[in-house]
C-alpha cells in the first residue's frame, strides 16, 4: 500500500456512519456480533447511519437469480430485527442506487493494479484457479470504496476481516483528492473495529474464522438456528481440557477458550476480563451451558422478528424503498461533483 493515507484528512464535512453486509446467504453469529450489533450501538451516536444490502458484491460469485431477492430481504430483515430503525437510519439495497456502480467505474481508473494484487481476500476467495474467478471478485474492494465514499462516510463499523479493504478505500480517497486537485473532497474514512468480537472464530477450529463458506454447519451459529441447535452447537464446540483462567493474558495460546469467552463478552456487553472474573477457575462443563443460555436469550428475539418480517415482506420493502430514495439523493449529488472534477461533459 502507498503511504498516501498518512496525509492528514482535510475533510471538514459532517460525521457519517456507513456499513453493508453481502446478500449472499445465511447470517451467522460473527456477522451479528462483528457487524449488526455494532451498527445498532452506533445508531444513537449523533451521526446518521447508512446500512445497505450489498447485492452488487454478492454477484461477484454465482447467486441463483430466483433466490437473490429473498436473500436481500433477509439481510434487511436482520437489520430491522436487530434494532435498526428505518425512521432514523437509511437502509437500502445497493443495486437500487445506480451511483454505486458509476463511482466504482471511476475508482477503477484511480486504484492501481498493484494495490488490488495485494488484497488477501481475493486470494482466499479465488483459491487455486484465479483465472476462473469473475473480474468483479477482483475489483470487489473498489466497489466497496465507492459504497463508502459516495456518502462521504467518516466511520465504517466492520469486522476485523475488512481492515485491508478500508485501507484501500483510504488510498483511493487520498489519490482521488490529489489527482483531481480537490483536497478534502473525500474523507479518509476510519474503520471502526471495536468490541470483544471483531473476529469470531469457528466453533470447530479456534484458528479459522466463523464463516458462511465453512462446509461444516457445526462451525457456526446461524441467525436462523433455533434454541436446540444453538445449545447443541455450543455444547459440542471444541475446547481444551483446562478450566477457564482468571486473566485475559492466560487465554494466550488457547484460541478456542478465548473465542468462547469473547462471544460471551460480546453477547453480555461485558469485557472478557469481566467474564473471567465470574467464570475463571470453572470448567467448560459449567461455562458452556451459561453461554448457550445467553446466546439463545440474545438471538431468539432477533430470529423471531426476522421470521415475522420475512413472512410478510411488505414492511421490509417499504423500508428499503424509502432508504433507497434517501440514499440516492446523497449519492447522486456526490457523483455529480465527481463528474465535474473528472471533467466529464454535462448539460450546459
Ligand atoms: P460480509 O457480508 O462478508 O460480512 C458482513 C460483516 O460481518 C463481519 N464479519 C465478522 N465479524 C466478526 N467475526 C466474523 N467471523 C465475521 N465474519 C464476517 C464482516 O467484517 C462485515 O463487517 N465487504 C463486506 C461488505 C461490504 C461493505 C461495504 C462493508 C460491501 N461494501 C462498505 C462496509 C462498507 C463484506 O464482505 O461483508
């Protein structure tokens, strides 16, 4: 990466919070704790919150056309069920605001090939046969930069795995501002990677991230799992034979124990130290049932509300339509300014 981002931001516009989740299937506990719960926490922070369903990003890998719309509604349902309020936050589908694709094209001409070549997520997702991956998967982080900068977002709450994409966004913003002689036009957005669960790990392997692409369903808790499934998965979660330690430092080298303690902390709005103050010295035989109970208690209302919303999607569609309109107003204004800076023709 270049060191353009070390330039202090000259941006003086208002604070705006923005994030998105891909419309590519089931949500899991990692998405909930690393993203959804964080969005809701930021909703009362005094800056507007924009959350969208990243359906343009979803199609960088194959999505069944007859399922994509339901997947989009499902993410929107998760936003609403987690506590995002369409009267206070702007909730919309990315593809309903064409400016995302428009700005992404311009950013494709700002970003350098060398920057994208360093993106680890493309390497992971394209696997051994990168020549068979879509071109969209390669330029995925450029579209993400467009998502963020269209709204001149200053803060982007995400899980730890999005850090590199945020660095690229800052590089694109800085290069655009320099190339087009527009200091402070785009902010250099800050990633907000906070809380005890920025990287929730698999329940089967403390070294692997909890992910929707893991072939083992036992590795993750889905937002659609019922109480019995959640309890069974936590009880079967891999652990070591030791009791829980008294201090956070002593979790070093115990990835599975650290993961379960972090999950507990995030669900209970506590720090890992507080969790260990209560459970230190106890074995997993005591800790796991307490964690399972807490997880069921936290997730059951969200799951139930998602089911209610999905059963009659009119409420979801109303929120998305309203959000799309609000988002488009801001996005179109940014694109008009960008086109001017780039030197495109416009109607006299
Ligand atoms: P996606 O859909 O893969 O994930 C959505 C959010 O969930 C977080 N997350 C996790 N957090 C903690 N532990 C985990 N195991 C875990 N797995 C996923 C992700 O970090 C993310 O915050 N590229 C984004 C979507 C996106 C976006 C954007 C985000 C598109 N444009 C603009 C922010 C701003 C993604 O892949 O999310």
